[in-house]
């Protein structure tokens, strides 16, 4: 599509439009607060599991098994379905009213429940056949058992995601952000209960934790259905007549479903690569193309990588994902109204905030990686050598933190325009280079498990830049100069933060890790804030203004009205 000429003037928001925008940006604070609780409990959950089980083959089976229901959550719940449902539901509510949108939701709920139950039954039958005819070694048998126990969670978590998306479209973010807390509480309780009771049998401990996942999914689903009913939705699934909007929604889902399915399977394949290339006492080598090669990864590599992933995903989930989920309905409203000026301004603002958050969080985690990993995970069966390896992997993941955060904004901008195929095509193009980098760098001297961090950071960085350029061609000027200037100021502020963290670690070199973290986190945050203020970063002012204007919110159902021009746009 040819590049559109940049607008020189952006119409000013009316007071109502301003309140509507602030409602959704302000909702990011609520989601961030609840996500903090969820992520902290998630970290406690991971600590309990890793402390209890350590970095060996059986815990790696649980980590791999738990990623399968998460694949379905991302594929159906938070991926393809959300990308297709939110714009369709929003447009229906905008143009035909809430009653019409409620009927669409009831229809989508019924169809999704049937599809997921059928897929779950087929997967369960496949696992049963696999276990009967090709059981393999005990670790593979354990993997199959854990997969079977957690399969029902794939149904409940996807239905939860659909209900959460409907609530988000109506401006209600509380329970959707709180729901993961329920899962974490159940898993923590299972780990802490099963540990002492079945301390002599690690298999039983893993089974207890897997069962808690399925039970938590049922509780989450019951909770979101109750909240939906309280907010006027019908929770009775409707199968017929098929809503006319379902067809366009399925057409939007198809490219996302295919693309995300490919991407998520490739992400799972990374874990399988780690599983295959990790050396054990009984299997220290691997045959490749007629050559016998020593496996380059240690036995507990999945636990090392998992611990690093959990740490870098903590700030990303609290900051960027919360922001992206909260402003996705706003993007969809502007797209439904063909209000490209406000859409561009909202994308620019969200991208600047996400990039600043990603750069700051990535810098802090990079310089405090070893103390944080040791403080959180180095306990029980997870020793100092495990912590050292996880910290190294975490630092390499952190190189792409700015991209992980900004990517959330650009993809949702495309989804709001009902252009679901393009961002997925870009991601699919980069899958090959990602897998090649992982497989090649795993044998590189001094890198090993760090291959996963390098490959992820590199491909996400390329993905984000490509999406920004393509989105500019689609909707016009994104204010790329403003984004670049914002990034430059944030990088300078990160430099000040890095200096403060280096000084803190030198002063406390002989102190316990908890003291380094306790001193380093506030010192780094304060230095970043002061440097950003000195550099006049507008994002700091926007964050503070959002906090101060907590009561200045309109109902998200109020209409937008154009007003006179007052802001200049960038390139």
C-alpha cells in the first residue's frame, strides 16, 4: 500500500474524547496493579516449584507440559480469538448497540466451548494411545501423564479469556486482571502442601501441582461468568441461529490462528530443542547427520531458561501487556469510527510509554540479574551454579526488553484495524532465523543456554521495527521522530540508572544478595526518574498526570466528538 502523506495537524480531542482516552489509559494502572499481585504470586509459585523440585529431568517434564495449555491460552484465548473478537464486538456495540453485541458474545461462547471440548477430547485420546504404545523412558511417561492432567485447563482458560475480552470492551478490567491470581494461589498451595507430605516421591508432588492447575481453571471460569452476568451479559451459550458477525470474526481469526499456531508451536519447539540437547547420564550424545555430537546443554537447562523467562516477563506483564490490553478497546473504537488522527496519537503515546518502560526494566534486570536470580531461586535443590546460568540467560533476554514491550502496542494497532494477517506474516518470516540461531548458538563456546535469550531478543527487535514501518504505511504518520527522540532520552536515563547500579554493587560487593537488591532497585529507579525529569521526558509527566487524574474518567460508552486543531504531528 503506498505511503500516506503525513498529516500536519491532529484535531484536538473534545473534553469527552479526552475523558474516554484517559479512561482506557487510566485502566492500565488498575490492570498493572492487579498484574503486580498476580506476577508476584506467580514468582512465589515458581520459587516454590523450583525450590521443591530443582533443575533435573522430571521438573523439566512439568515445565514442558505446563507450556502446552499455555499454548492454547495464547492461541485461542489471548491470540486469535481476542484479535478477532475485540474489534468485532466493539464495532457491533458502537453501530448496533449493546444488546446486539451481547448476542454475539453468547454465540461466540457456545461455539468456542464446543470447539475446545472436541480438541481436548482428541488430544486426550492421542495421549492415551501414545502412552500405551510408545511410553518411552520414565521422564517421557511423566510428561504424558502431566499433559493429560492439565488438558481440561485448555478449555477453561480460553473461555476465561473470551469473557475477559468482553468485559475489557465494556471498560471493566478488574476480574480479568485478577483471574491469574487464582491460578497462582492454587499452585502455591499445592506445592507447599505436597512438598512436606510427599517429600520422598517427586512424581506425586508433580501430579498434585498439575491437578491444582485444572481445579484453578474451573474456579476462574466460574468467577468470570458471575462477573459477566452482573454486568448484563448472558452467560447461556447460544448455538443457533449463528450470528451474522460470527462469519467475519472467523475470517479475521483464520490468519491469526494459523500464524499464531505456527509461532506457538515453534516456541514450543525451542523447549523441545532444549529437552533434546540437554545431556543426561544415560544420554550424553546425539546423532546428527551421521555424526555423534556431545549434547551442549546441561540436564536442567529448561529450568534455567524458565527461571530467566519468568523474571523478564514479570515487568513486561505488569507494564507493557497491561497497557496493551487496556488500550486495545480504545484502538478498536477509533478504528471503527475511522478516526485515524486519534488512533495515531494513541499509538504514539502508548508506544512511547511501552518503550520507556521496557528500556528501564531491561536495564535494571540486566545489572541486577545475578542478585535477583539468587535471591528468588537459589534455595533448596536450585544451587549457585543453577543461579549463575539463569542470570546469564536473563541478561541476554533483557537485551530485547524494549522490543517485547513495544511489540504489544503495534500488534494491537493492526488488530484494531482488522488486519490480523500482516503482523503474523512478519512473525512467521522470523521463525526460521530464530530456530537457526537457537540450534547454532547452543554449541557456540560460552553461550550454551544463552542461545534462547539472544535469538529471542534479536527476532523481536527486528519484528518490532518492521511492524512500526508497516503500520506507518497503513495509517499515516506515527510520529516516528517523537518515538526516536523519546527512545534517545530513555536510553540516556538508563545510562544514569546503570551507573547507580554499578556503584551500589561495588559498595555492597561482600553483602548478601538481598541487601544488593533492596538497595539497587530503589537507587536505580530514583536515578532513572531524576535523569528522565532532567531530560524532560514527556512520558514521566504523562504517567504522573494519569496518576493525579484518577478521578477524571468518563464512561467508556460516551461518544467521541471532534474538536478544533491544537497539536502538531511528527513524521
